[in-house]
C-alpha cells in the first residue's frame, strides 16, 4: 500500500470509529503534515482520494469536512477490539477536569471522593507526631522501595486476603498513578501494543500517549466487564506486551469481575506471556460482605503488577500508593530513581503512624456505609428528575454511576450546558479513543446530599429534556 493510501485508510477507520463525525472539520493539510510526518503531496493526495470517494468534502477557504453519513439500514455491530496506533486524548481530559475544578462548580465529574469522608483530624495528629519525632536519617531510609514499616503493613493486608506478597516486592509510589505509569514503562518499549478496556480510566490512555504506546481497546460491558473472547482475539492477532485493566469497581463502568472471570483472565494472559497491570484503587470500596480478590490472587507465574493507593479510601493529598511488582520491583525502583526519586517521606511516616492506631478498618467500614447511602440518594434523585429515556447503570461498589442518554444525544454537549449552571459531569469521550461513548457520562455520587445537589440533578434532568426536544 502506498503512503497516501495508508493515510486515507487511517482516516476512513477514524471516521468509521466516530473519531471524526459527519460535519467535523478534519485537520488541515498543514496540520496533517506535521502530525503524520508525511509530505504535503502525500497528504493532499490522500485527501483528494477521500474526496473522490465521497467520504469528505472540501469547503473553499475553510478546509476539509467529514461528509454526511449515507443512510444505512443496518447499523454496524460495535467493534469488540479497536486498534489505535497513536493515542491522543490528554487535551480533552485536561479541559474537562480544569473546567470542573472551579470552587463554584458542583464536582460530579471529579474522580475523588468527598474529602469530608476522610479522618482528617486523626491524619493531622499523625502528621504532627511525625514532625516531632522524625529523624534526619528518615529521609534517606524512605528512598525506593519506600518505608519498610509501610511496606510491611501493606503486605499484611495482602496476607489477610490469602495473597502471598513479600514486603520486598512492594514499591511505594506517589499515588497509584505513578505505580501504574512506572509498571507500564517497566514492561514496554515505545511502539508496543498494550491492551486497555473500552471504556477505561483516562489515566491509562494518557499513559499510553505519554509513552508512545499503541492501544488495543477491548470492549467492556457495564455488568460483566471485559469481553474475554475479544481479549483472546486481540492476543492472538497482535504482539501484545501488556494489559492494563481494572477488575474491581471499574472506572467508569463500576462492575466487579466475577472470581471465575478473574481466573480466566489471568490464565489467558499467562498463556500469551502478557503482563497484567492491575489497577485496583477502589478495592476497599465494595458494598458486600467480603472484599473481592484482585486478579493477582490467581497469578502463579509472577505476571501481575498489582497497583493501588490510599487516595480513594483514606487520603488523596498524601499521594501514597504502591505496586506489588514481584520480579519487576527492581526495574520499577530504577525508573522511580530517574523520575520522582521517591514519594514524600513525611507522608509515608504519617501513614505508618496512622495505620499503627488500628483505626483504619473502622474508618473503612464507615466510609463504605456512607458511600452506599449517598449513591442510593443520588440514584433516587436521578429517578425523580431524569427523563425515562436516560438509563442509569447501577452498581454495588465505589461512588460512580454510569448514565446512558438516548443514542442521538452527546454527553459532551450536556457537560457544556451543565457547566454554564456550575455543574460538572464526566462525558463518555474522556474514557475512550473511539466515539462510541458519546451518549454516556460518569457521575460522582460521593458528595453529601443536600438541597444544592438535589437541585443540580433537577437542572441536569431539565437540560436533558431540552436536548431531547
Ligand atoms: C481508576 C483509577 N486509577 C488510578 C487513579 C490514580 O490514583 P492516585 O490518586 O492514587 O494516583 C485514579 C484516580 O482518579 C483512578 O480513578
């Protein structure tokens, strides 16, 4: 295939995937030259070819636009695996998150739980204690892999679930995000293929973009989670290096994979010698009786890097996370030395102090109960105020609800209209490189439910009704 044909093919795939919708302006010839690295002649040849096929139209003085869609009788089935050679999502995520950080905005788009749910007084007491007792040497003692006592405390929590993790295999990081990013970097080279879920936590897409990795987005279902048949197909077709996914309280969909599915997932990846990077930041926020196991519990071949943190269940601002990295622990420490050096020493020491008070589990029990109650209240308000065309996908963990508007509506438009009323939501396009999730949005239900929140849901309902007209 010639270069211009390859570019034309890529653009057709992007249009079919919904990256570019009918009426969208395509990158100009000049922009395409810069982003593709191809010559002006090649790019303009590709655009002319698409124009002659009726896929795009040229508008004088304005540029090239995606042609209106021909009416097809039967919609194509949704792709179960979507390949994406270059991920470009950071700008969109940054814009949504920035807009929702205004203090006057109700942060239903936020990924963090309401900070009032955390034991701030006790944590402050631990910090004060550390400031009195920390020695000069403690700064050095807490370099990678991180504070020894903290690693032991984390290893004991794995042991309570019957998962053998040595404190020596744990690396303390600046939140789960650093754990995940370092894990991905440790097992890939730029240009490698990595499996993610579709939809997935946007941090995974940003990491792929930053490390110049290629994405294979495997379909995930709101109830059952990742499609293992599609995963098997992706593993059989592409030379995959790693798979980054969530097995408990997935962000944004909220499902927890069944034990049977976790076991099959681990077996499937092991058969293809593919590393699993397991993002388990919401593992403490289950609503049932027992804490669900991570997929790592089924791993017998040291192929799973299990990443988590205290950010969602105790204190986001300390920025303390970890990875149970097994044989990759050494490489991860080397990468950490080259980037952030270590996570903050006083914060590690304060956590050790807090955990030694043995109040953590009582706090977690209270937190889970409050989150479940608040999710229920948000759900009831949505039932009251949202038109019946909106589907609310309920789940029994964490603090997100996944909402589905009628297929012809765009949640990004709802997000823009809602922001004008000082309400933020997280539109579906943040969680995927394909356009398939446009009618969906994620809603954070962790905030204390009062008049303001109730009236905001009422306003959202009214805005959806206006869009439906
Ligand atoms: C699914 C998921 N993974 C990882 C992170 C990052 O966690 P941390 O704040 O511990 O870095 C987040 C934060 O929003 C998240 O939602």
